[in-house]
């Protein structure tokens, strides 16, 4: 039993480290990952596996590690949704990339995006030129929101699975 507690604690430590590292080094939506990003994720997961379970390659050791990761993920989501300052620390804040057709270089640098990536995102929203963008924002979830034509045409690329719960009485 003592070995499994150690596996759980190691898994929790690795989880917190990975969340902090992703927060510090930037994040992107999975659709925006390059080949280098995918290889990096695969190598990170492989490198931390031994750190979590050590010599215990048993089914129970793997299940304990997985359960610890699920619990930490659940706790982080609870903290993020219930505490605005923690949410800001973990998820970050939206970053302005373009305002009134003018590129914000500091925002681009902070979001770790290239001009080519930003231009591709703008085109995905149906806008040809950067000068036609009223506002482009790098959202905390890694999406880029684009508002154009004096805010009349609003588009945001969304991930699947969004639902509206309850009655909309607007």
C-alpha cells in the first residue's frame, strides 16, 4: 500500500509540473500543434512515466497513477471554475493580437505565435488582410477570435462539444 501512495504522490507532482510548464511555455489548441509539438508531447509523456510509477510496471501501479492524474485534473478544474484569481494564474488571460487593423507585436510575442500563424487564423475566419481585422484575440483556450467589418461579422473557431444547458430566455 505504501508503494501505491508513493506512486500517487509522484503522479500528482508530475501533473502539477506539466501544468505549470505548459502555462509558462505557452499553449495552443490541439488543431494548431505542429509536428514538433506532437513529438514533444509524446516524448514528455514517455519520459515522465517512469518518474511516476518507478519500477512498478504492474496493472495496479498504472491504475493508481491514472487515478491520481484524474483526481488532480478534477481538482484543477474545480479550482479554475470556482476561483477567478486561480483561474487567471492557471489559464492566463486573453491576449490582444490586432486592434483596428494594427498588429500588436508584444501580444504576438506573448502568445508565442508567428505572423504566418496569425495570418492563417485570420483567413480561417474569412478575412483576407490583417488591415481588415478590427480585433483579434488569443483566447485562454488557445483559440484565436477575430472580429471584423466594424464588429458586424464575428467569428470564433470553436472546439466540438459545446452545448447550451437550460432555457435561453433572452
